[in-house]
C-alpha cells in the first residue's frame, strides 16, 4: 500500500458462520473504498450464502466429506491462498480461526487478523497462534495467548445478530410450513468431521430426541450437516439457508449439538439447550451470566438436556427470556464494529517486519 491508495484486504471464508461474521464488515469496507477480496474453502452452503448477500468471491478448495479428506482439502486451500496472496499482495488478511491464513500471511510477510472462539481446537490453534499478527477473542475466552491477543466484550454472533443489524422477517414461518401460533423447536445435528471434532459427540439417538420433544406437543424441525435416516427425512428443514436466523427468532426453543447455533439463538432471545462433549467459553459465560443457554456435556448429556428442554416447553422452568436478552445486549458490543476498528488500526499503522 502506498500513500493515498486504499488498503487491500483479504477475507478467507471456511465455514458458513464466517459469511455471517464478516458480511457486514465486507460491505462497509467496500463502501468506504477498501479493495476487498473474498476467498473460500467450501463447506455446506458457504458459496450459496455469499451469493445471496451479493458478495463476489473465489472458491479455492471444495468441501471434504470425511476426516480422511480433511488434510488434502486444507492443503489445496492453503496452497491456492498462498498463490493469490503472492500475486495480489494484500495489506491485511482476515479470517475466523485462520488455520491456513495465518501461516500463509507469515510466509509472505503480510499482517493477519484472526478471530477465534474455540479453545478446544488444539490443532487449529497450534497452526494459528505462532503465526497470526493479532488474535481477537471474546473476554470469556479462557486461554491467554499473550501480547498479540486483543479481547473484546462480545460474541462473534453479534456481528450479524445485534439488534442494530438484524430485523426478523415473520414470512419465514410460511416458508417453513409453520403456523403463526404453532409452537416449534429447531433441532440441530453436526457432522463431526472437523479437525477439532475428533473423539467429540452429542446426541446418542436422534429419533429418541425427536420423540421426546414431540411428546410436549411441539413441532420439531431438523437442520443437519449430514444426511438424515430415511425415516427422519420428513423432519428436515427446507428453507433458504440465509433465513435460518429469522426462524430461530420465532422458535420456542433450540436444541442441538452446535455451539454456534446455540449462541445465535441466545443472541435472538430464544433459549438454547446445547448437547455436546465440546465445551467453549462463550456458551459457558452465556449460561452462567445470562441463563439463555443450558450446557450438557457429560455421559448422560442427552438425558439431562432433554429433561431441561421439556421443562422449558411445559413451563415448569419459568424465565423472562426477554429480560435476560436485554441484559445481554446492554452488556455486549456489536462485533462488526470491533472488526472494522481492528482493520482500520492495522491498516493505518506502519507495516510490521517479520522476524527472520
């Protein structure tokens, strides 16, 4: 970057969640004249979401269907990202996790900004912590990364679900085939094929979970990273992927194996039951300080999680969810503002020299 030139920023997108995390920042930086490039490692509906939001992008590697394909897929993404970065020479590379972005940026002497929220992702963190220039985490992140760590008082999900940036659209109920006054639960299962998912687990039997929830007189819709058994396929949610947050807003409850979706529900004021062996600082904090998430990680996690879900649905567990949500929103920052603040400060300061 020379004097007077707008900064050039790379965003790398490796998960559908990254689209939501960065899409508002990408739009605002583009509007301000920054030269923004978006590179994708495909996973599920990542490209579909980017197209829905009108974000130009380039896919550098396809999705992986199994843990066995994981290494080859990420190697291809890292190599192609290296070629693009060497060709364009951005001023800053931005990522969530950044397992490929941080090493590539370090190799080329380019600053990197990484957002991180998974303390348990040991392999990914070992590829990122030594090489990233700056690592942004929530204040509830329980690892101390040292001088390069910047803590902010918020959650990644508030980059797109902060009430200043999200307004629910009730027409999603028609699209999902759910009546206006029909109580319903969103049930989420994950694929367990990410590097940090090794030896992790959630539910022991999806059919039993559905039957237990339906016994409370609610409709259950399922969103899943993997194919469902034939006898459960009718439960699969069939709405446009970018409308899932509209539906989560109107749901009576979220039950699932995804910490991200549990947190998204909480950011919308919908209570969440999170069932997984993987524990993270942000769901623990939301559970402890705001009571909008209920975490279950032990051997009897499904049994205890379903018991809590049933108590919420039948009213035996009473709570003012709106009061809890308002207290959370009053305490936390709009994370898109944090991203923009960090990009501005890192592109305004002199470029760092990389130690040899």
